[in-house]
C-alpha cells in the first residue's frame, strides 16, 4: 500500500499573541515507499508531528489530501477511516502511550481487540520476544521504563502487520543501547516490506534509513 | 460490544478508588429513589387498607370522648382508650332513619402480653351484628366466635398452641386479621361474654383501674348507612337526636391523616428530586473530569484504530456499569433497611404504613435500575460527545 500526501497544509490559529495564523505544515507533497525506511528530522516545532498525524488520518489538514493507494483519507467517514487505520496503518505516537489499567500484553493486543480479530496472542508473544519485553507481559505500563514502554508501543503498532508504520520519536529519551535496538527493529520491518516513516532527532538513525528528509518551518527538504 | 464492556470494566478496575466513589454516589441515588418511593407507597397503601378496614360509615362515641383525638389514637397508634356509654344508645342509634346496621364495640384496656413487643388493645365486639371485623379474618374462619375465642391483629405472634393468656385465662386464637399497618394490628377481638369474664378476672387480680359492667355499656357504635341515604344527613340526625354522643364520619378521621400523608409524600418527592439533581450534577462533573484527565488514553486508542463511535460507547459503558452497580447496592441497602424496620418506621411516622406487595416491590426495583441506567447515559453524554469529537492529533502532541 502506498501512502502519499499532496500539497498538505495545516495552520493553527494562535489567539494569544494577537490573532495570527501559523502554518505548521506548508503545501507538502510526499510519498512513503513500500519496503523502505524514510526518516524525517528537523528542529523542534518544525511541524514533524503535525505532518505525521495528518498522514495517520488523525488530524484533518487545512488544505491538500492524504491518499492511501487512491483513497482520500479525509473524504472517508470516521468509521471507514478508523477501520482502515486499524488494519493498514500502525502508529507509534510521541510520548507516553500506555493504557494504565491494561497489562503490557493487553496494551499490545489493543488493535486486535478494537477490530475484533481473534487469536493474536501468539503474534503478540512473538513481538514481545523480539522487542525483549516478553517477561513483562503481565506488568502495567506504570511499572515500565521509558525504553520498555516505547518497545511496547512499537509492538502494538506492528501487531496486525500493517503495510504502513508511522513512528514519532520512538527513540526519544532512550539510551544508546535501547535506541539501537528500536532502530534495528524498524529496519527489520522495512526489510519485511513495510513502508516505515521515522520521525526523529536521533543522529544515529541516518545509518538505518533509506532516505532522509529534513523538515524546516513546515516545508520538507530532501537531504539524501 | 463485548470488547467495549471488557475494556471499560478494566478501566474501572484500574482505578478502584474512583470507581468505588462513583458507585457509592450512584448507590446513594438509587437508595434515595427506591427507599423514598417505598415509603411513599407504603403510606398510601396503609391508608387505603385502613379505609377499607373501617368498613363503617359512621362511628359513634360518647360525647365526652373528645372523639377525634381518642379515636384516632386507638385506630392508628393502638393507644389505650377508655370511654363508655350506656348500651341503650345502641338501640337509639339503630332506630334512626337511614341506619342499615349497627354493631357495638367495647375498648377494654391495653396490656402487655408475653407474646408481643407492643401493647395489645382488647376489644369486645358482637359477632352477631359485626360487619367490620369478620370480613377481614385472614385464614377465613367460618366457625362461631365462642367463649374464650379471640381474633388477633396481624402484629400478634401466634405461637404453636394458638393460645394467649390474659389475666390467667387462656384464650384460643381462632383467626388472624390482615395487616393494616395501623394500631388495629395490635388489637385482640373477643365476644362480649369473653370480655365480661376477662373483666371479672382482672378485677379479682386488682389489675383494672376502670370498673365497667360489660353488659350495660359500649365504647363505640359502628354504623352502616343504608343505600340511598346521605351519610352526612344520618350523622347530623344522630348527633341531634341521640343525647350525649358524638357521631364522626369514618372517612373524616382518615382525611386528616390523608392530608398529612399528601404533605409527607410531597416532601419525600421533593427530597428525592433534590438529591437526584445534586447527585447527577456532581456525577456529571466528576465523570467529565475523569474522562478529560484520560483524554490522552482515548487518543492512543484512536491511534490504535478505535473509531469515534467506539470511544463514545466506551464512555457510556463505563457510566452504565458504575450506575447499575450502584443501583444494585442502593436497592439492596434500602431493602435491608425498609423491610425489617417497616413497623418501626410506621410507628415513628404515626401513620398507617403497609409495604407494597412483592410484585410491586420488584417492579419498583426494576424501575429504579432503569432510572439509574438513564442517569448513567445522562452523566456521560457530555463526556462521550467531547471525547469522541476531540482531534486526536492535537491531543497526542499535548503533554510530551
Ligand atoms: N494545537 C496547536 N495550536 C497552536 N499551535 C500548534 C498546535 N499544534 C502545533 N502547533 C504548532 O505547530 C508547530 C509544529 O508543531 P509540531 O508538534 O508538529 O512540531 P514537531 O516538529 O513535532 O516538534 P517536536 O520535535 O518538538 O516534537 C509548532 O510551532 C507548534 O507550536
Ligand atoms: Mg513532535
């Protein structure tokens, strides 16, 4: 599946400092190729998360459109869009993403629960094994370290083997060892055919990425 | 649907303190509406039954009896009443135009008997002419009411050998009356002959302050007015033509209580309404705060593929679980309090009090549960709409 953005724009209105309109993402066109790892870097506040959320169908653009194959995500009704996302787009949101009343296992099984897919427990086990968090299956998110939580979040996004994986700073505040681990996991996913988008500040990431984009004040610039 | 219930149950279980607080609030609401309705209905039912039970259109008592108060006392509180008039008044009353039937009663004394927690009122009646007591014998007794045979009110505990001992005389219980929720439930009825013997026995034992000759006096005369006659006219006629008596319209005695009752029911309804309004408001705010605080979790659910509808359903489900669990606790608590203490509540309020029948009770429980479910939908509707509408992308970038 191919995810493309055409002239994607998102502006925010800031009332506080006089009513000025701030374009967080400006007329960005972009395609996410299958089976490769695409990296977006950029200064804080340059619009990376805004772009990623729009690509995930989680934030309606001010202008432009997002196409999954040739379906315009924001022309769909919420039910269809949610079903599409659940099935085809894995999202690793920035920051804390655990549901605190569920165990790690249940957190990872969430996409299966939401779509009514049964019998995903072995898949979840296998993912936890690969992420090195198998012995935490019964723990609650509150008991996890930042790195463990991030890996849980990635396992959740990968559970239903989505064709597209969007990860927002999955290595933020992780130590080198955990960073390397997460990056190689994403690399493996890309090698297995997934279209992976990695938004990160991490310098190391370049070594894993097939191509790198730089986001600068809402505009994307090809770096390599 | 099962997933939604499962998830919401886990969410509640993950924050047991809050869930418990919300359930307690819901239980309080359920308690208020259920207990309040039961009390209201019990009052109405008690009054209705008492109205039927009186059976007579007019009650005639000695003028000296300051009728209203004493009669009310006897009927409702089971307080002792001692007033007597000549037996010849019975015939005088019977002679009046429009009187279809008369039957005398003799209030003897109230006494503590081994069987019972409250005082019993011994009442003599005439089985031959009676039209107010025998129709209400519960275990339809068809035989004669002979010497030392008694009929007892519903509050009298009937022991294995069916006897009660008064002043050393064993009396045989031949029937028990249906419950009225009033002082009549503590009455013991015997025929005139038995009452005479009991008076003699009490005098022998020096236990009777009032010396009465049972064959020459009566305490009250119950009157049934013939069809086609105006009760008020017959009543005035008796008051005018029969000396030293006061005729009271039976329904008047009750109408005083009925007024009180209407007022009491009004107060109860107002209280319930107030409690619900306040409770719903608090729960709505608390629920809204709780979901707003968790909006990031809901955003994560969206990112994992949940639709807006699913989020809304999740929030509704949580509120429904809380409210239904609360309803069950509240109803159970109310039942535990109202059932065993209904007699105490009745005498504390000083009005006839008769619990609704079991089917009515069950229907009331179901209605309470339904009301709580509706409350659940109400308190969560705002939260559900707000969370379902929120822009996931914006929430996810907050608080990083
Ligand atoms: N809800 C909002 N209201 C106003 N401005 C917003 C809103 N969301 C984002 N912005 C602005 O849009 C710009 C881009 O934000 P975005 O979160 O996409 O940055 P980012 O590149 O992901 O930064 P970081 O690396 O720190 O995560 C920022 O200047 C931010 O202040
Ligand atoms: Mg960001």
